[in-house]
């Protein structure tokens, strides 16, 4: 009887370790990507308007639920291609993040950060999409939002019932909303709290070296 208990305990421990350290096991959880570029000391995130198609969401990075058998990186790359109207290709994105561990939030959402060259947001909006594929037209318009305009909201816990306003100077005409989707803010806050924002890491490394 004791030997059976020991075997059960070892099996449970092995599964727990696998869940903690193997990204593929998290494939049943949603995943997404935050695209950004840096200029003159500022970081800009590419966001899409999620209101209109799905009520009461707002502006956010990209992501969604996995298809059967997808890894978090595959889900993030596919969802980002679809939600940017095919402008950023899944194959290119996946090549960038396939070997990276995701940043996991408490709800299991897996995030990846991908630095890209600047492209006008309107160019993404105007990208030709595959015919009769609603997944490629469910988001938009698009805008580059400076991280400094987002960071102020990340200092405290995010309230999913609150609308976190975006300065309208950053938004294009025809926007359906002028607030951040709280789920997106929660994901960014999680990354910030865990020291996983890539544009913060060089400074952190300098500080650690100096110490």
C-alpha cells in the first residue's frame, strides 16, 4: 500500500513539474503577442480596437484561444497574423518565438513580446485579407500607443469593470472605443511585475552588474 502511495506521489510531482516548465502543456490556454518598436527612448505597442465586433472590450494586443494541438507560440503567431489582417505572417512570427518560454499569467494566458520595425498603422488596416475569412477582419482599426501612456495604469491591480481611457490624440478617426481592454492591461502588468518586459531588461541587467 505504501509503495502505491509513493508511486502516486512521484507521478503527481512529475506532472506538476511538467506543467510548470513545459510550454506545450499549456496549449489549452489562450496565447498572444505584443508587437512593439522603440524610437527616441520611447516604446510603442501596436494595439487593435476590439470594440464594435465584440462589445465592451476596447484596445488591446493580439491573442486568442488555441486550435487543437497548438503550442502557445503557434497560437500566438496564428492569432497575431489573423488579427493584423495577415500583414504579419504566422511563419515569420513563429520563427521569432518558437524557442522562447511564454510569460504566463495567473489565468494561464501565455504572452510573447516581439520587436518589429515601424510600419504605419494604416498600412495594416489596408492590408488585403483572405476572402470570406472573418478571422482576418475581426480587429481594427490599429494604432501605435506609447508605453508611457499605458504604464500609469499598471501600478495597481486592474479592475475588469473599469474603462481605462486612452488619450484620443493616439487614436485614428473611426475608432469604436477609446479605452484599453482590461484583460490586455492585466497581461502587461503581469509581465512588468515579473521583470519580463524586454525593454526594461537591459537596464535591470546594468543594475545587477553594478551591484
